[in-house]
């Protein structure tokens, strides 16, 4: 396997690790600062950090700004915002377990959208890996009786948003400078989150020191804005060009596994046997998709011979 591909996959796995392990921090923070307001501040801080780095150290990239690059970054930011926004709205009407599973269905959507929009046909290993990971997501998250409601429909839109974000990141990341593209998409999410907070939440809380400087809020904002937003989305934009959207989706399917591990370690949450089995299946699906197709075919031939 190409070293660039291996490095890209490991980097994206670290991104999933950061997202998963910061989930507990975000949950604690939005108990004091409402979700859209939290995301508005989080993404604005990330855009400020990345923008500052761009102006100070990568100023040459600014010369490459054009209409196509701006539109590409805004499209990526729009789908990323859709993912966050509809997940938040959906969680008001459905359980976190069902939301986790439905959001994870982006793993299935990515190869489908890749084929429809980019004409990228998923390989045999990818299809099997996606199937195994989807079964794992079900076992990890679906512990209650399954009954659908309006919240589930909102979260399904969220899954579409995250899937399309991966697709369009793959499409545009190889065409434009990664840092500049990341600043635009992160800034787009900050702006849209701020607009939604203004119309739907008590947005003034974001400017109240009594709320903003609570230990849970300030810790979550610092950690998520720097690691889970600025560095994470820069890494995704920079490294996704070396791999396929389907593999990225499978790697990101590890996020709920890392979230479950963080909950176990830091929030005293206990995992059932089915949840543990689900974690193993998600990991197995990701690993299976990494096996070269020729090696897999040779294994099947030996077994059937």
C-alpha cells in the first residue's frame, strides 16, 4: 500500500479519535450553552485560529482565492452545517442511540453517492467492510425498541449532510490549498450556526461571562475549536485527497467506538455485550476494507478449492 495512503488513513483515524473522545466534553458544555450558540463560538474560534495561521505563515495561499474556490469551500461548509444542525434538531425528538445509528448510516451513503456523483465504483472489500461496519453500528447504538419518529427523519438528513461533506471534500481537496479551503468551510459553519442561534436560541448566552467561562464550557470550547475543529477539518481536507470517500466513511465509523470508550473511561458508562460486539464489528469492517482486493480473492479461492 502507498505510504501516502497509509499516512492519510492513520491521520483520519486520529481525527475520528478526537471527535469521539470530545463527545463527552460537548455534552457537558451544551447543558449550559445551547447547541447552535456553542457551535457558532466553536467554529468561529477555529476559523480565527486557522485564518490567523493563514495570514501569518501561509499568506501566499491568499493569492489563489477565486470564485470557484470560494464556492467549493462554501459547499463543503454548507453540508457540514447541515450535518451538525439536523443532528441537533433530531436529538430533541429522538434518542441518542437511534441518532448515533442513523448518523452512522452515512457510511452506507458515501459509496452510493460516490458512484452517483463522482462515478467512483466501490470495490468488493469496501462493500463488505461497509456492511460489517453497519451491522456493528446497529449493535453499538440500537439498544432500545425501534420505532421511527420525526426526529429520526431529521437525523437522516444529518447523515446525508455528513456523507455529502465527505464526498465534496474528496472532490475539492485535490484542487485547492487545504488551509485556505478549510478556513472557508469552517467560517461558513460558524456563520450559519450564528444565524440559527440568533433566530432559535438565547444567543446572548454566548456573550455572558457567567456562561462562557464555566469550566465545562471553556474547556470544551478550547479543546473542540483547536483539536476537533481547526486541526481535524484541516487534516481531513489535507489528507482525503490520498484516499477514497468510502474508506474515509469507514474510518469515521470508528468515532462512536471512541466515544463509547471515552464514556466508559470518563463518564462511568457501561457497555453491553452487544455494544462491545458492535465495536469489534466496526473495527473489523474498517480493517477488511484496507485489505488489498487481490489478497482477499486469493483467500476465497483457497477456501473454495
